[in-house]
């Protein structure tokens, strides 16, 4: 009879290919798994190593390694890519891993989180699916990195599983109409209002502007404040007044967001188009034998694509 080793990659997940062996042979748990989780005895109770199935978390476990060395068949649960990403990064951060990764902190990583977020945003706006997949991975890397750094905190550690668990709790708690017996939500707009109401109650916020990320770009910040205050009924005439540039920009951005327009996105799209027009004018000037750096106002107007 063939001796088999079943490697369980995550929790109590068993590979489907192992089921025929589990039904026909004596099954035991290795020292690195809980026998009670599978309802089987410990390998220490096995009468011998021949003809058994050993459930283990790793083929490196002593009993599993001995069976593998003796020619046992290995049936292994594939590690989910997300779990593998966590394991790879754990190795990079651990002693003997990457020296650069090892010295990073939450603070030193902030610049990369911002950069990767904007690169993802650019991929979305450009409709570049290949770049989108890559940039999502780069943002995920930042999440894994921060979670690993947090796990090493001496006073208040938490890891990626805690982060994911908190996310699940939040999603379930803020969708009582789906995961509970909450009142039906009629539309996306209604759901957004209910989400904010549940968030306000959950976090016991004292102000309608609590939780607004003050570090976001100014146009987006003004828009968010306009949206939040609009829900509370704060009138437009209480917006910052005056003819200075800052007050005018705030009123435009905040009013736009109240009207359902994303001022940050609209302005960024316009700025990107302007940059394209600049490049087109430079290219046209060079095609005409002129160096763009020598152009004056009328020259730029001549080669401007919208002219």
C-alpha cells in the first residue's frame, strides 16, 4: 500500500486529490497541525509509517520529511497567490532577506504609497488594462508592507489577517440589508447615504467633517468638504468668501462636488489634455524646423493643436 503525505497549505483546507486516500487509508495528524481540527489521531499513535496518510502543514515537518525521504507520495494544497504574496514578503522583511525592506517604516513608505496610488489612477484614466493589473499589484504591495511593519510593533501589533478581518467586519456591518435584516436600499445614492450614516454612528463622530482626509489634494479636499457640508444643509453663502484665488478655487471645487461632479478628476483630465496639447505643439514646431524653446506667444498659437 502506498504511503501518502498530504500537505495542508492553509488551515484545514485539504486538496481534492487526497480524498481517495483519506477514505481508504489510516489518517494521522503531524506535529504541526491540530489533530482535533481533522478528527484524526496524532502521528505519535500510528503503529508504523507504512500505508498511512499524514496530514501536515509542511513537508519539512520531521515525520513528513521522513516519509517523503522514504518515497511517500506528496499531495499538496496549492498556496493561494495572495497567501503566497504574504509569505514572499515575510521572507523579504525577515533576517536574511532584503536589507532595504528590513529598514523601512510606515513613515518612510508614505511616498511610495502616494506614488503607486497615482500610478494606479493614471492607469485607470488611460484605460490601460495591463498597467492596471500591475499597478494594483504595486498598491497591494504597499498594503502588505505596512501590515508587516505593523506586525512588528512592540505595543500594538497587528498583521494582514487583522486588516482583512476588520475589512470583512466593516463590509458586513455597513450592508445590513444584505447580510442582516436591515431595511431595503433602493439605489446607489441611497446606499451611499446609509453608508455615511452607519459610519458616523459606528465611529461616534462628533463633527460632520470628522474623518475627512486633510492630506488629500486641495481640490479633492475642498470637494469632499463641499459634499459633506451639503448633506448637513450648510448653505453655499457660508463657503469661504473673497476674491482671492484660494477662496475662488474652494467655492468652485466644493460647489462642483455638491452637483455630483468630481473636481479633482475633471481638473486632472483637463490638465493632462493640456500637457498633450503642449507636446503636439512642440512636435509641430519641430516638424516646421523650429525649436520650441525659441517660440514666442504667436508662435505657440500658430502650432497649437486647437488653433
